[in-house]
């Protein structure tokens, strides 16, 4: 046992024989949310899953985005007055699956490895742990998605120089807007991961959330179900994502920045539910 | 100082922990003993606020665990060694814990050095052996240099060298004035490390006593006699009113007589003795008798070994491979 100070130095007088009489030489300063964030950042950057999922997402967005633009340019296809930005959609939709995976793993891997017990022993405030995770994960995915989306948009506009010139609002929506939306989708996954505590289960649920509304809508031919079908299509995640690019499958439904509000609502409910459950549940 | 008050945990209709109240005092090693499934781990999880008690409270230095701002500086715990992310290096596993409690990162190197893992600090922890994992877990418990340390079955699966290391570590930590709370299902292990004992069975408190008292109360003392004049000795003892129990190998065991009495008796009757020794039944046996009624998972066999008194002196000690597990007359 080697310790920085000798035991004699550290021993205090026992107080009425009740309190512990060991005092550590390490100073006690109150830990804050900032410390929890530093801790979560270390966790996120020190596992390989982060590099892999985000790396694959960047690669998908770049290759799919640039390749579609190149193909269209080679075929001289007319974009019927749409700006070239809309082509970013396909890459982002594929990339969103990576963000879902990482979002779920951020909390799910703690449960599968048992690390969660160590984490909550070190920081018993469930809200603080979840908030720190959410902040770190959101910031990272937001920055990476926004930067990649911007690079792709610039490349596409350069390749398809004949297409309509996008407005400032369109630029903002298809870069920062998409970044917010995808990072929000990741947060939703994080919330679901915290609720079901099982990585594979949570990823399956999230893929269902993304794809199922469209698949279900496909089979709703009856007139009575028309409104349900319409709702499912309009509020499906792929359709809301494409709304950020200014194109939707229907002419109604959320448009402009509205999909972000919908996502914000979903994230609030999922994270709120996760906090309530974490506070009540045994680990 | 840890205080438990009426701590109860129910899982459905099953009561895992039943109104436990005890205190863990500083400066000594307190052993927490019970057969498998007695509720030891559940109790420890409730102490760390990982499980919510059905009723009752736990206080750490007067505070509830959830109200501790930097819990690692008050209490360090080793619950299970594998509660780390295997894909992360040993250093990073400890670093993220240190950061959440504002412990300087230099302390991570310190504890890694303390447990002897400096050489593998940058290696992923999933490649660690059981012993290395246990050391990493102990490093995480020591990270905040806390005054209270909790170890759940720390010697499980360790080799003799590792067991020896943990035993000495716990003693050293206690001698610095810390509170050490360690669970085990091996009485023999506790007899070597603990100063105080808390025994539970089926979630109920069976004993809260000092180790010395436990030994005194629970170990049957008797005298062991061996003689080439076996028949003669037996007759002499019978005449003098001593009850001698015959055991294997021509050994006589006598309850309720001192070695002085028996030695003088043998001298008076000129009986040659090859052995005259005072013995104590193993603590393992005392522990098993105490918890016999509350063992959760019995192995059903024709002869239940726990129900019969073992062949004293031979029985339990030989298989434990550890020094001092049997007779503790040296204590």
C-alpha cells in the first residue's frame, strides 16, 4: 500500500467514536454537471463503437450524396426547378441508422457490460447521468452531421451547377436543420435505450419507428383508413426528414422547421420517461 | 460509518432482505457473512442506492447515498469485477469515474500502481483475467481515497496469491482508520480478516458480534487424547466420570475438561500419552449450524453433510487449501 501521505498524517481525532476517522488528502470540491459531462465525453471517445458508427455515417452521406449528384449530372437530368440540396436526403436517411445505433449503445452498452452500476455508484443522480450523456451525444452527432451535410450540399451544388440556386433558408434547413433532426433522432434512441435497457431490442424498436409507419401506410387502401394512411405518411420520420429538404410525399403535413418541433416533442417525452424510470427502477 | 435501519427488500412475494438493522463501524474490518442467496448482495446494492429498499433506510455518515455529491470520496465499492466496459482501457475506465467525481487524473495512475496494473493500463479490460478484473474493480473503489470501502465477495475466483493480497490490503486499509465492509460466504476467510461479524440468513440478521465473541460462543472446545494404552485410558476416563468420544485412529475426545486435569489424571494412572491437546471445532461448522435453517439452496443428498457433525479435527479443514481455516486455537 503506497499512499501519498503516511497514515499518521491523515488520521484525525475520532469524534465521540462515531464518525469515521479517516480523512483523505484528496480535496473535496463539489462535483457538477460539468464533471459528469467530462466523464461522459471520456466514455464516448474511448470506445470503438463511436468511431465506427459515426465514421460509417460520414462515409455513407459523402458517397451517396456525391454519387447521386454525379449520376444526375452525367445523365443531364432536369431537377424540375428544385435545388441540388435535396439530393443529400438519401445519404442522411441511411446515415441516420448509424446515429440510432450509437444513441442506443451510449446507454445500452452500460447495461450490457454492467458499467451502469459503477456509473451510478459514482454519480447517484440519475438525471445528471442521463443529462450528461444526452448533452455529449447530442453535441457530437450534431456537429458531425451538420458539417458533413454542409460539405455534401456544397459538393452537390457545385456538381449540379445548372440546378436552381437555393435560398439562405433552404441552406440552413438542409445543413443545421438536418444536423438538429438527426441528433434529435439519436437522442430519441438514447431515451428508448435507457427505457428498454437492451441494445438489440432498442435498435430494433428504433428501426421500426423509422420504417414501420411508411410500411403500414402502404397497405392501407380502404377509404376509411385514408386519413390514418395520410397521417402515417406525413409524420413518418423519412417524410419529415425530406420536408427539411423542401420535398414531401404529400402536399400537407409538417414543413419548414416544423419537423424539428415534432422531434423535440418526441425527445422530451422519451427522455422524461427514461428519467422517471431510472429514478424508480432498481439498477 | 454505515447505518442500516429496518432495511427490507421484496421481489414480488419473496422477501430478499428482512428488516435488517446494523451499523458498520470505522477502523475495523466488518465481515458480512451468509450462505448464497442470503441477501448479501441485495443489501450492498441498497447501501449504494442501486436497488430501492421496499422499506427502511441506509445512511452513510448520516446521509442518504443519493445526497452525496462525490460519493467516490466517501465510499468505494467493489460489487462485481466485471462492471466495466470491456472495450475501454483500464485507464479510461477509471478516468471517466474519476472525472465524474472531480478526482484529479493523476490519481488514476496512483491507484493503478497501487493494485499493480500500471503495465496494462492502456489495455482493453475485456482481455483481463478474473484476478486482473478484480484488481481493476478494487482500483475503482480506491479512486476517491474513501473512508468507507465495500467489497462484495472479493476473493471469489482468485488464486492464493491474489487472496493473500486482498486480505493484506483490507487489513492495511482498516489500520489507516477506514471502515471496511466485506461480504463472503466463507467463514474461514472471514476468520482471518474480520474483526466484527454480521451474519444473515434468508435476509434476516442472525448475528452481530465481534469475531472474538463469535469464536468464543460458537466453537466447541474439547481435548484430544491419543495413547498407545488406548483401552486403559478409556477405562480410566470412564472411572473418573469423563465422557470420552472415540474417533478414528484411536483418538479420544473429551468435552468439559481442561488439559491440566487430563494430563494429571494420566500421570496418576501412569498412562502413556502421545497427544494431549486442546481443540476447537471449526468456525465453518459453527457458521453452518447457525445458518442451517436458512440456507436458500440446499443440495439434496442421502446424507446431508451440514446436518451431521463432521468428523472433528479431520473434516472441514483439509479441503480448504487455506491456512487457518479449521482449528483456530491459535487465535
